[in-house]
């Protein structure tokens, strides 16, 4: 070993197996929560499908709630990275909206089960999960502030922001909830053939158009015709 170089521990079969087990627990929980909901899944089922001892779930995650919190963190961290990647300070409003919608659709395509669980699956009465989601909501809102400023939105206006902030992600989520459910259903292959790049492109274009034309009425407080 050269002077001043740290001596890193070598990976052994035991450490590799441990990492594999932890990842299997995580991936299994994501799939099950997306399919059945948080309350419809128990730790025994997760352990059985992940091929681990149930004690390992408590060792790595301190139980089912700990897995969910890890999923929420992982989902929102990846989502935040996506938002920062499509940030276009010098772009027009239209270009920014289209890039943002395309980014959200791609995020859900690449992380379908994770996104469905991370954004939608939660025990609504658990203070830890509520606090965690609130923290991420605020972090993402801060990251999106330059975009809202570009729109001309008043971020202090609760009604205005509720109409501008939430529709994009929840409209995309509604589509992918349907896609995921049908992907898991028997005989799904005939349906999956219809889901291709062109469909997602048309969906993203249509959603961007809806958002572009709709947000102006909200911000300018225009009355419906």
C-alpha cells in the first residue's frame, strides 16, 4: 500500500450477499406497495418474495415503515435531480414547460413503481411520513421557484399555486397507475403493444398544451368564457 492511501475493506461474499439482500427487500417492497398499497402488504410477504429472513427487514430498515421512508427519499431525490436537469434559465416559458413535462413523463417511465409508491402510497396518519413528505414538498417547491417566477405566478397565493403546482405530476401519475395495473394483469401483452414512444410523446405534448393554455387563465385571473 502506498503512503497516505487509505486501506479500503475488500468485498467478501458475506458483504455482497448483505447488499443483495437489502436491495432485494427494497425492490420487492416497491413492487408490492405499488400493486397492493402499503396497508395491503406485510413484512412476512416481503421477506418471502425477497428470499430473506424477516429479521433482516428490521435489521436494514427497522420494519415496513422504514422501507417506505427509504422509498420516499429515493423517489424524491431522483425526481429533484430530474427537475434540476431540465431547468432552463434562459428558455421561453413554452420551452421550459415542454421540457418539464417530458422530464416528468420520462421519470415515471423509468421509475414507474418507485414513483407510484413514492408519491402516492403512504399511511396518512403517520407523523414521520407526513413530516418527510412535507420536507420534500418544500425542497421541490424551492427548486421550482425560478420556473414559477418565469410563469409570473405568485408563490404566496395558495389557491394559485395549488392549481399550478400539482396538476402536472398527478395527471402523469393517473396515466401510469393505469399502465402499471394493466402491466401486472394476466394477458397484458396485447395492451403493452399499444404503449410505445409515440404514445408517450403525444401524451407529453397534449399535457404541455393543456398546461400552457390553462396556467395563463389562473395567473391572470381571467374569467371563463
